[in-house]
C-alpha cells in the first residue's frame, strides 16, 4: 500500500464556498490506498456540489489505480464460491417475472446500451472504456466504437483483442477531431475526473451537431448512500473526486453548453452495490457466515427492485444518475 499526497479541499472548486462534511471516515473499498477520507457538500444552495476532502494531487492520482481491477483478494473457498454463484443464478431466474412486470428488465437493457438502443448506429466514443466490454457490445450492434482510458494496459488489450480503435490518456489532451462523433458515453467515469467541466466541453466539441452524450455516475442522493453511510460502495475514495446529484450534474452539463434531454436516476445494477456495501458494513464484526452471504444475494436483488419501484414516484434516489444530453444543431464547433 502506497500513501498518496493530498491537499485539503475545504472549499468548493466550482463556486469557492466552504463545504460541510456529509460523510467522514470513508476508506478505499478496494484497499489500494490507506487512510480515511471525507466528502463535503457545498453550502451554497445554488451549487451543492459534493467532493472528496482531502483531494489527491493530480500528479499522484495514478497511485490510486495501481491496485485497481486486480484487487479481488477473495478468501472464499471454491465450494462456497460455486454455491454463491448458483444462488446468484437462481435468484436471477426466479426474479425474471418480477423484473419484466416491474419494467426493471427493460431499464437494465436500456442502461446496458447506455440508452443508445433506439438510435441508428454511427460513430461512438466511450470515455473511460476500461476493458472494452461495452464497446464490443455496441460494435455487435453495428456501431463504429472507439474508446479512451487512462489505463494503457486496458486500451492496449482492447485493440489487440477486438481490433477496435482506442486512445490512452486525457480526452482534452488527445485533441480528437471536432464534430466527429454521433454519440459519446461516459459510464462511471465522470466522478473520477480531475476537471469534469473541461472534459464535458471537449465532448461537446467533438460531438457532431445533434450528437448525443450519455452519462451514468453514482448518485449522492441515492438510497444506498443514505442507508450505508461510510460503507456505501459509491464513495470509493480516493478515485471518486466528486459525487453528483441530479442538480449538480445538470449544472455541469448546462455550463458545458449541452441541451439536456433527460436526467433522472436509475436502479439498474444496484444489487451489486447493496451486496458489497452491506458486506463491508457487516464485516466490521468479523468474517461473514456462508448462510448470511447466501441470504445477501437474494436480499440485494430484492433491494434493487424496491429501489427501482420507489423511482416511479419521481424520487431521485436511485443508485446511479443517468443524463442524456445533446449538442444543439446550431452550435458552431
Ligand atoms: Zn459550490
């Protein structure tokens, strides 16, 4: 474990107002970086941004990712793993009728394709593409998919494995040609960015007029954040530098020059967050029994469904935010 150099971040980097702590004592869920972290909320009601305090120095951020993706130190024995895997399958099978009837099935499919299912295939850029699974999914649907990520191991693998075009590093620094993409997706990426505003402006510039940006990111006002406090998986310090709400994400998109078509919260995939957060919460008392973990599998899917249903009354308390925005037809690059 390597420590990371930070600077205190008591004031909001958007409007300069002091922030008050809304969550303290948060640790890195992946165990890559030691220490306890806090999240502050801007006291200015016109702003309301939630950010990480202290903030890692930009030059040190790479340290937060050295153990990322390779962190799974799983002590579960093989037989238990198999049983938990089977329970997971069983839960997913049993719940299909409920998922279909409630609309969660459709919602999950919509998020899997980042809402692009009904859009004619074109040129796509996935920002924060990771291992390229989403890019490959979209390619099979006819999209000309490209990806960008800070992780050169990940981008190199995508090019070798799928033959798709990737870029490594910062989107702004890449200076891709203007007005060249029909769609840009950012799934669980914007909360990692040091300068989300400039990245969004760059997305606007490289989108074709009328092109669509889709953002999915954890929701600071989610039921999970309220229920689990410091154990909520969505905090993920120090890799998550800010956690948005419907309001603050909309503010960033407007400021960058986007027209917002839709902004709401989504519960698709929330089960895994419930499972991991609850496990972290319970683990403070020692190792969890196999039966308890078995029960957690069913419980987590149940919570996802309950959270999804709660969204129907227009509450913005789903696990993730979903924003769809477009570059207006008349805007010059
Ligand atoms: Zn502020």
